[in-house]
C-alpha cells in the first residue's frame, strides 16, 4: 500500500455496486492501464456485512476496507483491524449514553447492529433527527451525526467519519501524493467527497448529495454507479 501511485477510494452500495455490467467495465478498464489502481472501500456496512457484499458481488478484495461509516478500518492481506484507529476513537466515545437519549425519543428505531463503534437508527421524520441532534448537543456528547437517504441516522465518534478515516489511511501509508479518486452516492459520503480530493458524485446519487454546493474538485457524473466512476477517472486522469 505504501507505494501505491493510483487509488480509488469508493463507497460500495449505490456507487461501486449497483450495476454489474458497469462494474465489470470499470474493473476491465483498470486492468488495461499501465499502472495499478489500489482499492480502498469505504462503506456504511459493518465488517461482516461488507465481506458478504464483496463475496456476493465478486468484488476484488481491497487493500483497505473502511467500514461502519469510517469508525473501523481493516487492512493488509487478511484485513486486520487497525487498532490504533480503534483506540483513538474509543477515547471520548459513550455509546451507552447515546442509546439512553435515543431510546427516549419517538420515531427512532435502532438498527440493532452487532457493533458498538457507532450508534445507528432508522428515522423517516427529519424533525426527529433534529431533536436528537439538539439533545446530544445539549448533553455535550462528543459525536458526529449523519442522516442519509432520508432513512439512516448514524451517530459516530467525533474524530471518525468516512473522510477522516480516509485521511488517516493516506497519512499512515504516506499516500498524499498518489493520484486519488473518491466516489460516493449518498449523505454519509459528503465528508469524504468534500475534503478537496478529486471526487465524483455518481449519476444515480441521492438528492441530499445533488443538493450540495458545487466544488471545482467534485465532478458530477452523468453516468450511474461504476460507470460514473469510470467517467470521472477519465475526466481527472486521462493520459
Ligand atoms: C449502510 C449501513 C447502515 C448505515 C447506512 C448509512 O446502509 O448498513 O447501518 O446506517 O449505511 O451510513
Ligand atoms: Mg452508498
């Protein structure tokens, strides 16, 4: 990973995954290049769920797998958990306290995840999400709240998130000079798409992403899913 020259840091559901034909086309395109493109998957799924998706969709095993909206990182051949990241996030993380607050609000349903590194809920009413945000702030609980797809509410440790996890990996493996493309389709991708790296919002993106302000480094693809990534790769890195 240290010597990677080209990197694709991509969300899975709705971005790399969603159209099999486009996915094969993108992977073939990368194989034809004279350089190797290293892969970083950055997903909202938890580890086991991400692995099932990788298997089901026959995705290449990535060099780095970032799960749980940037709250857990796995790397190397056997995808070992990055304990430095884990410990860093645990410092000011109080999931039990957050659960008590969320349980006291109507309109939030727990996602019942097998992890404690984030607290995730379903909510269809944006007003409930705002109440949750205010209550957490009033209680001075360090956190990051992300609402995506009009359905998923993720409460994460303050120092985490898809963008911060990506930056941690770029620093750790000294990849800040590599040619990088960041790709996403929904609200939990906003942080990593707006860090200033060449980025793409794929054509099928959720409204919450399409409504974001324009940035010169964010390319809005007309094509969907992996074909949108291919379109953006050519936009930024055509040789
Ligand atoms: C994925 C995860 C879910 C999370 C959502 C948004 O769908 O499975 O737990 O809330 O992404 O980040
Ligand atoms: Mg997605």
